[in-house]
């Protein structure tokens, strides 16, 4: 992940969706890569020793300034580094993202002692660790599967809904306190404020229906 991050000039984030060991130090790794500009995975990986593209697919977005690709790569390495720090402590990795040269990790541990053991190893190995939040939850979630969630969500929303959501997020509409109003979004998108509100409500309802709606 870090090597790919260094090879790309306009990368927004790289997320590790899954990793499977093959043999002789070879891993199959699934990544979701978001970039401000278009990129060719083969070109990005050609200067990375021991890494090659097995499969690549583009996830549609509503923005001309964003390209998202799901990559399946073959990588020769002793062990996916950040992942090993989590798994050695028998913690469940729920999400691993590299953004702005910082790894953000969501994990599930059995108890506080197990978490502290994992945190101490991260601190000792990497020299830096920051705890952002802790939540007690009976459902640990799926290991390393949030990249698939991104693909599902964008397939359920229209281009107009995606554009409104992305603009709202980037301009701080969902921040607390709110940094942009519906009028600001309307001006940015050059549409009526009522249209912004309607598309936001429709998009939010679609997302909530995925969570709370009937199961087929």
C-alpha cells in the first residue's frame, strides 16, 4: 500500500479490502484506490518489485475529479505489514486505509487488555500511535470488507445523487458545526436549492433503505 501510495501523485486513499497468502511469500491483495486523476494500474506497479496487477475494475463516480478502482494484485512480501500487527494480537481488522501518508485502522478486540497489547506493538514497531475513538459493540462487523460497501453504494445511487453527496461532504455540509448550507451547495452545483434538498433526501433514504429495508 505504501509503495503504491508513493508511486501516485494524486492519490486520495488506498484501502486494503482483503489479503490471502498463496505460497513462497506471495500474497493476493484486494485494494480500493481513489485518485484525483485517472491512472493506469499497470504503469503504477511496473516500478514496484514483486508486484503485478491480476485484475482491475473501475467503480463509477459522479465526479470528473475522482477515479476509484478496485485492484487485485499479486505481491511478493514477507507479510502485509500493518495487517500482521493486528493479526498477531488476534484482533479482527475491520478497515485499513492509507491516506495522506497515515494509516487509519479500525479493529475489533475482545477486551481492553487485548487492545492495549496491540496498541503497544504498533507503538513499538512504528514509533507512533494515536487512538481516535473506542466503541463497545456486540457485533464486530466483517473483516476488511468495506471496499465492497463502496461499490454497492455507488451502484444504488444516481449520478446526480452522488454529485450532491460528494459536494456536500467535501464542503463540510455534514460537519458539526455545519460549514456549508444547502444554498452553498446549490451555488456550487448551479442548481436550485430545492433540487439540492430533494436529491439529498432521496440519496439518504436510499442509503438507509440498504441498512433498514427488507432483506431479499
